[in-house]
C-alpha cells in the first residue's frame, strides 16, 4: 500500500503593525478605537503552549463586516515571555486581516504614530519572523 503525505503551508496573509508604547493594553485600545474608527473589544487571552509552559497574551478584536476586515490587538508581553521574542522592543501588535491596500496600511501607521502615548509603530513582515507561527490563531 502506498503512503500519501499531506503537506500544508501556513498563510501569513495579513498586515502586522508593531507598536511600542508603555501604557496598559486597555488604554492603547481605547485610543486606537478613537483614531482608527474601530471598536476593539477584549476577547479571551491568546494562549501559546511551549514545553508545557502556557503563556497568556491580552487580545482585542474587531470584525468589520461591511469592509471584510478583521483587526486584532495582541500584547507581545505575556505572563512568561514574549509572543514574538525577536521583536522585544514592540509592546503590541496590530494585526489586520482582509483586503487591505498599502495606502490604508500607511494611513493606519501614520494615525497610530500621531498618538502621544505611542513611541513608534511600523510595518512588520511576518514572513521574516522566526516565531511567526505564534501569530496564527
């Protein structure tokens, strides 16, 4: 009997914006809701399990049904480490899934950088991250 091997490729088809700021997650979420005209709400924490250690990261989401866009705000710092260890300077990640233009991404980054509580934000290529599998949920 012949053996069939199934090979799956993960799809990292989303925009990832790294945000550096030293405020609480709920405060940043409130500011993002105002400036980006979204309604991010708290969801269950994102949990990543590695070597029998479960790390928990704060997680906010907004699904824009009219434009078919999903927004997720994820904390990079959890109770036992980082979600993306190679980006330790980033405190949060804003993940945007859907049909997004480069112009929309640039506008989002410009608006986020205009917030007084944000030190910096920039586009991160998820395909260049070693721990990119942590961003799949």
